[in-house]
C-alpha cells in the first residue's frame, strides 16, 4: 500500500494512482484529467470542501485544518501558501 503524497489517500491498486500508473506519487483524486497533479489552489479548495462536508466545520476552521494537514504532505509541505509566519 502506498499513500498519496498530496492528500494521504491509500493507493492499493494501479487504478488508485494517477493516471493509473502505480509509480505516480499522487492519487486519481488529486489529478487533472490528463493525470497531472492539480494546482495548489484547486487541491486546497477541494480539501476544504471535504472538511466542510465531512466534519461540519466553519470555513475558517476548515481552511486552518487543511493548511496544517497539507504541511505534512510531501508534495505540498514547502509550498509558499503554507508558510507559517
């Protein structure tokens, strides 16, 4: 089992990887139609929306939790939008 380095999704089969390539570092949910990684803003918004639905959080709390989580993900940890300061 491999975890997506963008969102942490468990990738158990080649189809779970983007674009069906078992060597891809990100999952099918974090990819665009061509298999490339979604840009930061799109991935951030999708993860915030997931938090709003799943955990019933207010927008600000969902954004803060998403930023904190994305800082732990290898593909986003050094992104400038996540810089603390």
